[in-house]
């Protein structure tokens, strides 16, 4: 018996890839549970959801989205300390996410921030016991309801998902890779150091030992990087500089990294951080109250994806507009009930057309293709697998 022996396929990092489907890690920016979900948040979540569900048909995909890993940031612990100090022992179980968001706006408006000593007991409770403040637990509960109504995959919003690396372990790993400038021995902070690539220093741990979201991300992603053939990072355009650093670190760990940059959704022509408010009447809760009784679940789920992915695209030029969203609902209804010839190709084949030179499926190309007049209507099994 004779044959041809070929070299094993290897990943971008030089590791041998075992036979079978490629492995993809999907790691979007995590929204902290301190405010209502806005159109900008929903856009990112829907892009991620379609990418996950579509890519899972052609690859083995892990969707890593852990609120637990980011509870240790100052913006979360500081808010929880503020609630206990300014509000007291309140019952949050009946509050809406908008009401909790108003409290967060009040916290961010304070001129002074709580010191390290005030936050230390909260950090210890999170690290040692997986504790979540009742206000944060209430927001996550409400978000899980939104995910269910919109048909989005829940990656474990209310689960305890601690990072695999401890704080010191992650800094040691960064030092091994040559990306850590640790000045704690002289009372200074810790920096993520990629200056050899022409990137500026970025503080990730302050002189009091408090981590920012990048330090939390390193604890979460560094131990995972070597296990995947591709890592996809989805994030806001405002975080571009930070994610260039993240890409360098993960690439040094042997991973092929893809960055997907999404613009936020302006409201009345303005882009504002949720910490400043201005989202009244435009939250995901408000969207579901406005449209939830008017449209059945399939139309609602497909319609919001058509709007936030295909219509708005990856940029941030278009403001949120109710009338355009309703037009997308009408398009969704026609796609679900139309009489155009159906695409006979298998779902995996259709999805593979939208991968190009990467392993994940491009949500924009796939979703925009649903609206093309010259193409066959999408098969029902494709819609159910990815959109409904």
C-alpha cells in the first residue's frame, strides 16, 4: 500500500493542529452589570451572537464572556461600595436596570473615588467567595431575560466563572513574555509594556494594587490563548489602543488574533458613555417594551439583527432610528414568509462562504447577504440556526 505523507497542518503560532474542526475563541468586551443595556451594547452583543452561532457550524467555538472576571475593576467595586454607603441596605430585587443605572450615574458624578482600603473587602469577597452585590445580581438577571427574549446565546451571565490565572500568576506570565514593567517594589504601578513594538506603556495595576479591565483580561485570556487556532476580539472603537496591546500579548502566546472593531450607536447624533446617562427611552428594555407585543419572537429576533448588523454596519455614522428599525422588522417578516426560491445549499456551505481568510464567520457579510435581492431567500434552517 502506498500513499503520500504530508506535513501536519500548523496554526499561526507554529503549533501542530490536530485533525478535526478548527478551534476558535470568541472574546467580546464584557459589559459590567451597573447600567442598562443601550443600543451600543446591543449592537456588540448581536454581532457576537451571530458570529458565535454561525461559526459554531463550521468550527469548535468557545464563547468566553465572564462578568465574574471583571467584577474586580474599580468601576464595579467602587459602585458597589457607593451603593452600600449612599443607599444602604436596600432591596434591589424589584428595581429596573434603568433605576440601577441612575444610581450608577450618581456614583460616576462623584468627584472623589473610594480608596483602596474601602474596596479591599469587596475584592476579597469576589475573589474568595464569588460574591456579587445584589444590585449587580439584579441587573444580570434582567439581562438574562433580554437574552432569552432576543434569542441570544447566554454565555453564563449569572454563573461564577473565575479566571484561570491569579493576579500574581498573570503578571508573572506577562513578565515571561516580556510585556510587564512592574514598579511595585518602589511604590509604583504595573504597566503593560509593548514599547518594543512602538506602543505606549499602559498602566494595568495602580500603586495600591487595584487592577483595571486590561489586567482582568490578561488573567482570563492568557491561560486560554494556546488552546485555540484563532482568537476573535470584539470591542468598541474607543478601545482601539488597548486592544492593539492585547493582540500583541496574545500573539506572543502563539495565537492567531483577529480584531473586530465596532463603532457605537449615536443617539440623536451624539455618542455618550452610559455612565453619563442619556439612554432614557433607548435601552434594550425600552426596545422590548416598544416592539415586544407588536411582533412575534421570530420577526423580533431577525429584525433586530438585520438592523444592528446589516443596516448599521461596523461603523458609527448612523444614529439609532425607530422608523428604520421598524423597516427592518418588516423585512424580517417578508424573509420569514416570502416566496422567493430558497437557497438549496447546506447551512455549513452557506456559512463557509463568509469566512474568507479567517476561521470565524463574518456577521456583516452573512447578514447583509440576506437582504440582497438577486440572491435566493435564506433557507429556514439557516435562519433558525443563526438568527431565531
